[in-house]
């Protein structure tokens, strides 16, 4: 890893860490509130996997949802802020390649996603005891999911010229895909049509695969989830690198 | 193309934004160790040219080299050899001054650069602000940090894009003393400024741009020696206006005088007679040597 890449990564991590109350503390609190409300209301009423309580089912979903949203937020908000304030020139003037640029923003966003995800997991330990059937799958889907949303964040951050465009991307793309991915329910509890729709949502595979790591059971095979998530990451990486190589909206 | 050892080589560069031809076959060479001025009115293409050589934009055609390194094909070496002080007062509000400079050093592949960072902070009178967050600095201090950021990797070529815009006199003088010192040490300096007296006193050679084209490129002394008009400087008596037919050759100065650019000695006589006939009283009359501003206006008018 070059010094330039390490420095850009360090800068991006330091950036979110300096406002950790807002970038880590707040999403952990939000996830905790989701858990308190949903588990209290639904714990005895919703049937998910056999032998798994709704609260236990919900926790990996909340961990992954927080992880994904914060990975997206990190890369997208950093880029849009730098573009709007103009300090993006500090990154564009030095001899940093577009691949290093991409790697640093994605890695920093994955780190933030993992820190927030770990925070949510830690606070929910008080409420439920989780099994850890396949820890490597947990790590795999957490990292890959974070990387996918980080890449999406780079695309959104570069594409958006204004904060409201980024907010629209977050509210009309990221949020619906996250909420309709099975965070709060098993897709087997949905009507057939919505089950089919869920199967074209790549976020579903990330969360389903992640949940498999805990319970050893899932709506689809973890290998299929890995394939879909991996394919999504490769496609997004290709698209993002292509944008960066062309200097799209960065080097006019 | 010539002089491969040039600090900057710009050859046939064109750049278009939509219907606007921002740069139109711009060619110029800046020699190593020069203090070079890039002048022109707003929209002339100065900042576009700087953006292209800094890699912030891409030329539609032409070649740009920094210390012999092509800014596209060999961008890493080109950027290592270039320090740019941007025109806008930009900063990253998350970091202190020292963090900002350490991070900027790292981008250029430099670790443990604190000795040089301390030296820059000292020269720019920023040492007492090293651990202050960027948000807490005044505009002038932020401008100094921008200069410091451009210098962290000791680039042989330094580009200053309007570095003294909105800066107080003290900082301006301190900044020029520092930049002169860098130039004496062998750094090539390229300066754009709207303060023509600064360019006149600092730059050994000057290029003037207008509507994306180089319309003059010469030593400052030779530009000043151009056989342009007679400059007649007047202070008018009382609250009177110049006759309308003289407006085209007149400009007001900051100290309340009027300078008229006239073709020759006969035109000076005719002008004085015209003022007398119009009843315009004069407190002072002076024939002055044209300064860079007069030359600049004359060249811009010739190119119109």
C-alpha cells in the first residue's frame, strides 16, 4: 500500500472519527431504538426461522442495515462535502492514481461501516444471545456489503452536485433497497410476488448471507448470496473506476 | 516544441467548455528559475491554463509538460514537480494546520516531513497556529496555509493563482518576501494576479492572455519599453468632468488623478488645448513613464 493511499485512508478515517458522536454514536442509538420498538411489539407475533426469536432474527439485520447505510454515508458525504467546499483539490493535485483514490474512499467507508456495525452488535448483546454458526460468513458479508455500499457512495458523491441530490439518492435508492431487503422480516413471510421482487434486490443477499453466518439458516444459500454480492461489487467497482479514470465531474 | 529542460512547456493547448473556447492554441515556455507572470482580464483563460497543468482538467489538444514530464502520460512526476496555490480560499474544516500539512505531505509520498513543515510554518508566520483547527483561522491565515500546502513536497515549480486576492498589506509583503526567497533558491514561480504593480516588481517575464490566446509574451522590461502612447497624468481642478470625446483614452487612478494615453506629443498638445477650450482647469500636469497597467491596457486594446 503506497504512502499516498495510506494517507488518504488515514485522512478519511480521521475525518469520521473526529465527529464520532455523529458518525458512530448516532447510528448505534438509532439501531437500538429500532430494536427496542420492533422487538417489543413483534417478538411474540412474528414467525421467522424455526427456533429463532424475532429479536435474535432482527439483530443481524439491524447490524447489517447500519453497516450498509454508514458505509454509503461515509464515502458519499466526504466526497460531496469536498466538492462543494472545494477542498477536493487537495486530493486531486497530488500524484494519487484513480485506483488509490477509489481504494482509500472504499476502505475508509468499510471501516466506518464495520465500526458502526460492531457498535450496534455490542449494544444489542444486552438484549439477546446470538449464535455464531459461521463467523467467517459474518465477516465476509459484513466486509463485502460495506464495500458495495462504499462504492455506491463514491458514485453518488461524484455524481451529485448538491447535497439535495445526494439526499435524493440516499432516500430513493439506498433506503428502499435496505428496508425491502429483509432487515425486519424473512422474505418467506411475504406474498409470492414480493418474494420475487426481493430476489432482484442485491441488498437482500447481503443481509440474508450475513444472517446465515449467525443462524446457519437463511432464505437462500449463502453461496448464491456471495455470488450476487460479489458480482454486484465487481460491477460497481468497474463502473466507479471507469468514472474516476475519465475524471467524471472531478477533472473537467 | 523546444527546450525540453523548461520548467513549464505549454504547446498548442486548446480547451473548450461548451461553446466557450477557453484556451485557443496557447503556447509558451517558462524557463527553470524564472519568476513568470500570467496576466489577463477575468475570463482570459489563466485559471483554466493552471487547471490543465495541475491535472485538474484535461486539454482537448496540445501538450503540457512540467519539468519535462507530460501532465497526462507522466502525471505522477509532473505533479511531484508542481505546487499549486489555488485561487479559492479552500480548507478542510476537520483538521488542524499541522494535520493538514502532514496529510498533504503524505499525499506526495512523504512521511516524517515535520522538519520541513516547521520551517514552512515559521517562514509563513504560522508556527503559533500549528495546532489550531483550520476553521478557527482568519482568511489571511487560511491563505498562508494554502501556500504552505503547495510547498510541503518542495516542488521546483510553484504556481500561485491570485495568491494576494483579499489579503492585507502585511501578509502580502510577507508572502512576496518568502516567494522571492524561494525564487532565489532556484524555484520557478508562476504568478497570476490582478495587481499589476506586483507583477511589474516581481516578474522577469510576462505572458498576457485574452479570450484564451496569448497576445503578448516578453521580458517585463521590454514590455515596459514598448513604444506605446504618451501618458499624460492630470489632476483636474474642482468637480469638473472630462470632455466626452476624451473618455475613450482616459482612465482614473486610485489617487483621484486622470491618465490619458495619447498617440504622440502633438496629441498631448491637442488634448491640453481641448481641455482649455472646454474650460477644464488643471492643478497638475505630468508626462509619466507607462507602467505595466498602461502597457496591459494598450495591449488589450490592440487585441480587441
